[in-house]
């Protein structure tokens, strides 16, 4: 007798124990469709937790539309703050955050956040996938500044940086902000001017140190990776993005987007994350 027929023969007034006993007494077999569904459910396992890491000149609010879309699909999502003080320190901070999450994780990074996830996932068996959104994916010993030059591309970003001191900074170090007059042009040219202006006012600076510290062992050598290339990126050259995606053997998509792809194209970003989560 199949599961569906057995259930129909159980009185509605039966309690859970009585119902189970009745099913066993009736003799239970599964139809092929029921067996397939059961296998799929077992194989799927728990949904991974999605951790979103922002980069420089932005904050976690840039992920808001992506977070909303993922939560509607039943995913647990975190978007921790990136300290933006040093690649080593930022990586250690994210590692400590990941250590508090049980179960599988899909780790997503935007811009400089990609360099942070590249190091933070190394040696962590819970991280099942890395997703780079117009992001750095440096190799061991490579700095963010060096990765910017991969593929022969160029950017005018450093020509429009405003430096401001911060307490405890080493000699020659400072916080780097994008000059608000150039923020939309460099970071978010496909967003409305008013929205880009708000983002410029609220931008999170990164210490210059983050550009010059060599990266550690990259997680993309052992963890499957996905990469979204922003064809109209004026912050990280698209040529560098393509070079990093190819080097990581990442599942790659390209879209017509500014550097702020998660804000201007949240659906494309969400779809890529969902693809990584399903694999």
C-alpha cells in the first residue's frame, strides 16, 4: 500500500502515535514519486547561511535589496561590518564572525570585501562557496593594488581620493574617501544622482594600508567560486575582474553595471548567490 493511500485510511481523530501505528499495520510502501521527493529532501539538507561582506566606500546597507530577496526565499543572511583597517585584521575579524555560524555558509564579497573573504574562508570547511561581486580575488602574496592592474585595465580612482587622518594610524597611513564630486562617476554611475549622493555622504573609508598588504593563501583554490563581472566598472577595471575570475576558475556572469552592482542590479546578484547556494 502506498503512503498516500495509507494516510487516507487513518481516522481523522487518531492521535500521532495511533496514526503511525496504523500506517505500519497497513503496510507502507512509497510510490516512485514519493520516494524521489524524500530523497531530494534528504539530499538538499539545510539551507546554507549567506554572509555578505561589503568593501571600501560602502557599508552593509548596499546589500539591502539582496538581503530582502534572500530572506524571502528562507535563507538566514548576515552582513557584518567590515573594519576596513588592514587586510590582515579585516580577514581575522571575518574569520571570527564565521566561527559563530553553525552549518554550511555561502560567503559573498563586494569590491575589497572579496579580498577579505578570500582569506577568511581558507581552512574553514563550513564555507561551501565563494561569490565575488565586482570584487578582488587576490592570489597569495598579491596586494589589492597589484590585483587592480591585472589584465591591463586602468582606473582613475586614486586620482580622486580624499585622505583624512584617524587615531592610531601608522606614519603615512590615513582613511581614504572618494571625493563626493566624483563618487557617482567612479562608483555608481547607473544609480540616480540623489541616491549616489547619499551613498557618497555615508561612505565608509578604508585605510590606505588595505591596498598594500599582501594576501594570504586564497580560498578560491579549494572552494568553488562564482564571479559577477561589472562591464562598466570604473573602480576595479573589468579587465582585472575577468583575470581574477578566470584565475579562480569561477562560474562567471557579466552584466552592464557600475561597481555598485548589488545596488543597481540586485536581481542579478541574488540569482548568482542562489546558484552558488544550490550547488
